[in-house]
C-alpha cells in the first residue's frame, strides 16, 4: 500500500535519515573491552561494562556552546596577558608585574628551561587549545571547511593535559598568602581574568563532544585518507574480523581494521593496538624521575632574602615555614601536592608495572582506578614551580627583598613532567591483557561474538 500523496516526489532511500542511530565499535582505553555504541542522547553517560570507565557523554549543544566558550576564553586570556597581574609594596619600594613576567625573570636568572615550561603550561598550551577548538568549530560552520581541521583537533587532544591554568591559579594563591606577612600585595585585574579563563576552559571541555566533532568532520569528508577510512571500517565490521586485528585510535577513538603502526585514516595519528614499548618506556621514565627526585628535595628551590639576609630553602623547608607561620591548611596543601603526589605516582606506577610483569590477577578493578588517580593528580605538583615563578617575578626590590630561584626547582619540574609522561606512556589495558592470557587461551570467535551483537551499554543520567 502506498500512503504517500501522489504529488510528493519519490525520495531515494539513501537520503532518508537512518531508522536507528549508527552504532560503532568503541574500545575502553582503560581495560581494552570492545563495545558497540551509538550517538548518546544529551545528559547520558556511557560507561565501560567491565571497568566502568567513562566512554562518552551526550551533550545538549556540542557545537555552538563550546565555540562561544572557547572564544570567551581567548578574550580572557588576552586580558590576562595585557592587564596588570600583581603588585607589591614594601618599605616604600614597589614592583608590578604582568602574567608573563615570572617566566621572563626565570630566564634572566639563567633558568630558561623553567621559564619556558611555565610560559608553555600557563599561556602557550591554553592559547593553542582554545585556538584549535575555536578554529575547528567555526570551520565546521563554513560551506567549504578547510582541510586542516582534523590536524587542529588532534593537536587539541594532545595539548589537553599540558594546559594548567587552574594549577597556576593555586600557585598564585600560595604565593599571595606567603607574601601576605612580608609585604603589601595587590591583586591585579589579570588574576580575575585568569580565574574567568579557568572557568571558560573547564566549561568548554564540559560542553565539547569530541565524538560528535569527529563524526561531523568525517561526515563532511574532512578525513586524512577517505578511501583508506572506508576500507578500514569495512574491515572492522566484517564478520571475519578478528579481535586482535582491530585497533582503536587513541586520538579520535575510531576502531578500525588496519595494520599496526599505520596512520589513522580519520585523524592521522599513528595506530597501535597497545601503546608501543609501554612497560619499558614507563620504567625508564620512572627511574629517571626517581633519580631526579633526590636533587629535587635536597637542593633549594628558592632563596628569599630580606634586607640582605636570607637562606635558601628546599620544598620541605618551604612547607615548614608555612606551618611555622601558622598557615596550616596551606602547608598541608603544598606538602600534599609537592611531596605526597610525586611519591604516590612513583609507587603507583611501579605497582602497576610489576603487576603486569608478574601477570597478577588480583584487584584489577582497583589497579585501574589507581591508574586514573595517578593520571589525574600529576599536574597538581606544578603548584610549587608556579609559586616560585610568581615570587621570583614579583619580589624584585633590590636590597629590601628579593627571591631567587634554585636548582632544586629545575629538578622538581623534571620530576613532575617525567611522571606525567610516564602516566601517558603506560597502558592500563596491559594489566587486563596479562590476566586474560593467564586465565584462558584467546578464543577469538567466541570473543568476537560476545561483542559483535549490539548490547545495551550502562547509561545513567548525568547528575
Ligand atoms: Zn573498561
Ligand atoms: Zn584517529
């Protein structure tokens, strides 16, 4: 029977909207479990069936809102760089600084690597991230979007952990409180702009839906290799596909049937079934950071001199000074961020590496949670470095008062970066692989059938 009125033109089936959302394979990057997942409705969170890692979140407005927020962030960053940042007044001598003064002053003391890191983490990475997001989302609104959009979006994904505005603000707060006893300190408008920038970046990340952006880039034909993408997707969906021939791209999360170490046909990132040489590389980075941990705690991170007198102080010395001045909450905060977190990371990663090598089966779920904690808290150790950069820039009052950086700060900064890199080279899926290899020989057919059928994913509304 045909219910269509006779005057309606026939519509090609291919042009009709799909009757149900397209479901694609999705690998959990914490445990390696494969799922089938379609586009998520707004407010819904999809979690891994095996380890409960978040696989995706449905956003209400994944394009306009993050674009507006990213552009607001760029404006706030411009204001934060241009407006006065902080001022100090002591015995009639005063000094005012901008956001980038601290990094520049570190270079004049010969600590150019420290200055470069502070600048890159507080201005460079946030600027590049917001610019990439803004360019991709506004590019997608064009009739003929430029071809380099996937490259920009990939760059944003890579820069994400290195933009540390919120950590810097906490470092500013510690520096401000430390100086409160010593001198009259003024907070400039740039600090408020930086606070706004922190909120804008957090809101952009909350509103942005990378899956939706990648799907739209793909739908508009903006992929690195369109023909290879079609072939790789066909290979992934074919009933003959074997689980160990499928590779999930760690950048754009697409699961494809492709050869190891080839570039992802959608985003161009190199494809690896597991992160290459993960165990050896993570061990190497861990040992290197352990070696640096000794000078980081033995050497002074800064020297505060007042009226020509002052002694160098280490990280622990700084905590003791804060405690002696009665600033207990701040002392505990700095102690936790600078001493506890690096040790926790070193021990946590070592436990996970040993458990892979010993093929330990116990507490897999707990070890995966441990990995998520280690990965998330690492950046907060930068508080001390950022505090040093603020103090060095601000307290330049000649004989009256001055703060000079110490070699311990470079070593400590090295520890933080190396442990962050170690958490990124580590592959938690290897912990699950090690157990799977012990418990049962790989039964590819069974495994394929297990994930091959569309299966409901655990979803709960976001609170
Ligand atoms: Zn998982
Ligand atoms: Zn990719």
